[in-house]
């Protein structure tokens, strides 16, 4: 099954997007900030990441850069 990580500090939006994706048969994990996204990716390599750009503490750009440094093959879709 295809695994997708949804990262957004707006928990309602993340849950809604996660539900839409899950309804299509994908396995979805939610993270609400960049640090949690990095921790989730350490636990499991995802097939795709939907990443919010503006988040407190670690924004989406910084998180993507760190993910790419650690996991060069990561696939990310930026959501703004």
C-alpha cells in the first residue's frame, strides 16, 4: 500500500486532506510540524509527503531540506 505523510500545522486541514487521501485507498500519517514530520519519516519511509510551507518552529522549506539531506529520494509536494 502506498504511504503518504501529510504535514500541516492546521490540524483541521491536515485531517481533512488526510481523509480525502485515505478515502482513495492510501495509508496516511499526519504530522503537525516539521520536527514531527522528521520523526515520522525516521520511523517509516513514505512514498510521498504533502508539506505545508508556513509552520512555526521549522517551516516546510527547512523540513524539506533536512529530509532531502537524510533521504535524498524523498518525494514532496509543497502545499500552501
